[in-house]
C-alpha cells in the first residue's frame, strides 16, 4: 500500500510540476531562475507591522515594503547561488532537471553575476533607505551561503537554517518600524518554520521514492523518527500559541510591555483557526501526499485559505477595531 501511495505521490508531483513548468515556459529563463513565485515567503516581513498595531501608519507601511522588497532581491540572489551549487545534482533529479541553470538555459557566469548584483542591490537599498534592517538581510545572505555550501547537507541543521531564515525576515520587519520585539513572535515563527520544513522533507521522501538517491540527506530523514519530530514540533507550536493568547496581560508588563496584545480576551478566538490550520496541513502531507511546496500549498488549498482569512479577521478585530 505504501508503495502505491509513493507511486501516486510521484505521479501527482510530476503532473503538477509539468503544469507549472508549462506556465513558466512563457517567461524568459533568467526570470524563471529568480523564482519570483517564492517571494510569497517574504510576506512574513509584515508580521511585525500587523501585530504591533501599526498597519495604519503610512510611514511604517512604506518602511516594511522596503524591507520586503530587499528580501525579494536577496532571496532571488540566494536561489541563483544555490542552483549554481546544485546544478550537477539537479540535472539528475526527475523534477529539478528542468530548472534554467541545471538545464543549461542560463549560463553559470550570468547566474553568478546576477546573484552578486541582486545581493549588493538589496544591501545598498537598505543602506540608503532603511539602515535599521540591513543587519537582518546581511545575516540572511551569510546564512544562506553557508547553507548552500555546507549546512543543507547536515540533518536537522538544514531545517533550523530554514527557520532562522524566516526569523530574520520577521526581525527585518520589526526593526524597520522600530517597535519592541515580542518573544512570542520569535518562538512562534521558529516553530512554524520548523514544522513546515520537516513536513516538506516528509513530502519529498514520499514523492521521490527510489529517486531520493539524488538527495542523500533525505535518506537520513526516511525513518519513523521524522514523524515523531513533526508531531513534537506541531504540538509545541500549538501549546506556545495557546499560551500567547491565554497568559494574563499583567505578566507581560514584566516583559516591558513587549506585546501588549497577548492575553487580550479576543485573541483566544484565533485558536480554532490555528488548530485547524495545523491539522489540515498534516492531513494534506500524510493523506494527500502534498507539502513539497509549502508556500504554494498555503495559498492554493481552499480550506487553509478560509482558515487564514478567519484568523486575519479575528486579529484585525482585536488589534485595530
């Protein structure tokens, strides 16, 4: 039965990848290599703006948009560099062999020059327009270079690097508008990112099956231990977020009012949406063999979108109305 599930998952993955590739073929290879569809990950930059209650400030919106755009440039630079490092391995991958650099549609010289240019562009943009966030982007670039060269081949460390990348995005957004950093925001960001990263590894193992030899790291995840890790991280995420909504506001005054919205009576009504979202995502990964592309899944699954909309509605009511 597991063999049938793996075969079905691989067929579904190749079909969806084929459909997506057909759409991307209308774009020049160089634009495809930038992976602009992955820019949706950078939307977590807006977390600080939303939860601080500053989303009605034009100045803060402008600063957050600058941080967001700089991360878009930096992330595309990282994708180019990573694809350069993996071009030989990707050329043997059943899906990734169609990537512009792996297929030879974009030369290595062009990709390297563009990667350096985008990275410098991101740093210069912040240097002249938003110096408060430049350290977050600089750390992100250094981390991702180390990740591409070495850390992504180390089991578990690769998942923590992904989580650190999301945390740096959040930090950039918080520093952009100069508000106190909530420890709850830090912990929840890391836990959710770890949850998505581990679920992605699970989906990759199921989808690739015998082809996983092109990703040696996956063999270290292909045990029952991965399921236990996902369960632990999912549970800790739920508990942490529940504490965030339930702890009395008086306790948070000891934290120099880092997050004055925690403990507000209305925030508890976001819990059902968070619980449902995590359980729905686990259902999609384990029962539907999806999860290789978390950002795409989050924005294409209708039940998840409804849960996100409900969550956003409650947060907007509590913080702004």
